[in-house]
């Protein structure tokens, strides 16, 4: 029962639930009154009153159901099959009338209970035929235990209602029977609604010739109130005529005055309803304008370009991002051009020659996705989504940077593999140098300079591999305010150069603080000194004298 409570409190508009209850009670009052009139008459008049009672009860059950369905908010678009909806009305009136007839014509102490059970069955027939008429983009499944409970509730309270109606025809008895019949209808409906479970299914479309819930519910409410009102007035008038035939002449004047008063009240009520309707239309119009403004703001601020093409191939909607990505002039798009004209314009500008310009693509029934290349190197991801009316929505997303990142990621993986393969032989060479030095230590072979050169070359190769790996990774700089002269002095103190080469310092920026990444810039200085050292050693054959590497700072 928690599911029924959750459905009633979380998925229904209480204002319309109350309206459905009021209509249901009026229908019950009318049906019980007409039932009493049928029991008090004979022959053809009794049959006429039973038919009227069945029609009034069925119409009330039917109206209550669809007003309550207007209150139901499942979170998806709903509509109703016209044929099944009308069939549910016929079944409600027919089965309910049969139950009332059994309670009137069948002799015996159980006739009222049997007739009430048939009335409960009529309530169930109407409800589940009405739910069969419900059209949603999904599948409707049922909790069978709650279905059984809903049918049982309708039949039990229906039996109790007719049992009281048969025993008592005074005001209290009529109200009590009407209340029980109302409970039968309402308890059955909301228990049955708790048994409903909607499973979304976008492939299930709503039929074109179906009624919207608002239109149907308003029509049902109007028809129900009219029929019930006329039925109740007829029953009341018949009872008064039967009881006060001898006072008919004296009441002519009063009836005329009452008629005039009713006309005046009806006129005032119609005027009030007209004002309420105009106010409601104004409110709905304002809501629609606000919704349209919100949608327009959303279209203008999304990162994707959005173009809507109608069934005739024209472009009624093109947001700012689409015009920027495709470089389309506002004057062209304001004229609602055909999509083919837009593509012809782009080709005339030398842009997106491979963009689809066929109107046949607009009518495609499946989602399409492709990439298109502009002359400036821009790559767009183009997605076409068909619409139910034959048009399509096309989105344009700039994926240029995304593709670059994907290529850089692939390059990074390849570089990491190459770096690993290079560092293995470099490590082997570095580990072999001490062994060579040890083997030639006592043999008079001078390998200090070649070994030093090899070590520096290995270090340089290692730095190149590290730099290559850093290049493939996203650069994250850790910049700090740095005293450039002091920092350079510390770096140069750490450097070792071959014999015959010295490092000279010429610093003149003692008060200069530079914002830089110390680790990355340190590798730059070391690479410069290594390059200078290698250049000097390669030229020693022609210039054997001492050499100097000068590192200077200047404030510009």
C-alpha cells in the first residue's frame, strides 16, 4: 500500500484529485437518486429510470477517471486512443446499469449485494479500458496484487452502497450510499494507479489521431457535469411533481421567478468563467513566452552549434555558435534559407566542401554522425537526429583540439616506448665504462678523456630522452621569483668541464628578480654549456690553446 500512497502523493496534482472526488460524489448522489426513482416506479418508467441511472453513473465514473488522469503526472507525454476511450464510457454505463437492474428486478436478500458487485465490476471495466486507451512513449506494466486489491475494493464498497440504497431512501440513506459508492470508485482508481509502472521506450510513438489529456479531461468534465446535473434535476423534478401535483398552479409564478434568477445567475457565472478563462489564457501565454525565452537563451549559450531543418528543407533555427563555427552571415540565416542554399554559400567561401547538402538526408530515420574539415584546419563533428515531423536537428561540435590531444596522447605512448628502449642500452654503456677503466688501469692506456666524453654524451642523450618525454606531456610550469645572478652562480658551480676549458662569469644583474621555472631553465643552461664544451673539443685540433665559456647577464 506504500506504493499506492507514494503514487497518490508524489504523482498527482491534488487540486485535480479534489475536483475528481467532487465530480465522483455528484455522480454517486445522482445515481442513487435515480436508483430510488426506478424502485418507486413500474414497467416502462422503471426501465427508463434504470437506463438513466446507468448512464449517469457510467458518465460519472468515466468523468472521475479522466479528471484524475489529468492529475496524474508520470513525467512523460500522454495521449488517449479515441476508440478505446469511447468504449470505456459504453462499458461503464452498460455494466453499471446491469448491476442496478439486478438490484431492482432480482428478488431475494442477496440481490443488492450481487448488483453492487456488478457495479464494482463495471468500475473496474471502465478503469482498465481507460488505461488501455492511455498512449505513452513506453510500456505499461502492472502489479497484479494491487490490481486484484483494486477490483476487490470496488466490488466490496459497491455492494455496501447498494445494500444501504435498497434499505433506505431518505436523505441520510442517500448520502451514505453515495459516499460508499464514491469510496468504491475512488479507492479502486487510486489503488489501480498504484499498480501502474511505466517503462520508458522511445521507440513507441503516440498515435497521430489521439486526444491530449488536457483536451479529453476538460471535455469529460464538461460532459459529466452536464449529464449529471440534468439527471439530478430530472430526478428531483420528477419527485417534486409526484409529491406536489396538487400545488402545481400555485408554483407557476415561483418557477418563473426562479427561472429568471437562474438565468441571471447563469449569466453572472458565465461572465465570471469568461474572465477566468481570459486570465488563464493570459497566464498560459506568459508561461509560453517565458519558456520560449529560456529555450532561446539555452540555444544561444550552448557550446555546440545547433541547426534545425524542417520537413521542407528550410532552416528556421540556427544558434549563434553554429553561425560562428560555419562562418555564416546573420542576414542569410534571418531569411530562413533552405539547407541547400546554406551549403552552397559555404562552398562558395571554400569551406566544408564535403558537407551534405541533400534534402534527402533531412528525411533519414536514423541518427547520423560524421566529421567535416574546414579550410583553416578546423574539424567539426556533425550529428543529424531525425524529428517525428520529418525534419532533422544537426549539431556541430569543434573537435579540433580533441583530435590534437588524441594524437599527442598516441605520440606520448610511442615516445615512452622509444625512451625505454633507448635508456636500456645507455644504462648498459654507462655500467660498462667503469669495467673498461679498471681493465686498462695498469696497462698505460689513457682513457680518461674518451671516457669523460662518453659519460657526457650519455648524460646528454638521457637529457634528450627526458626532454622528449616532457614535450609529449602537458607542460606544467612551476614558476617562482628567482634572483638570476645568484641562481646562475649556483648552477655554474655544479658544472664540470674538461681540462683546458674554463667557465667565466660576467654578471651585472644583481638586483634582477625573474619569474621562471628553476628546474626547466636549469636544463636549458646545462644544455648550453654542454653544447659549447662539445664545440670546443671538436675544434681543439686547429686551436689547441686554453678556451673559455663566458656566461653573462644584462638588464635591458
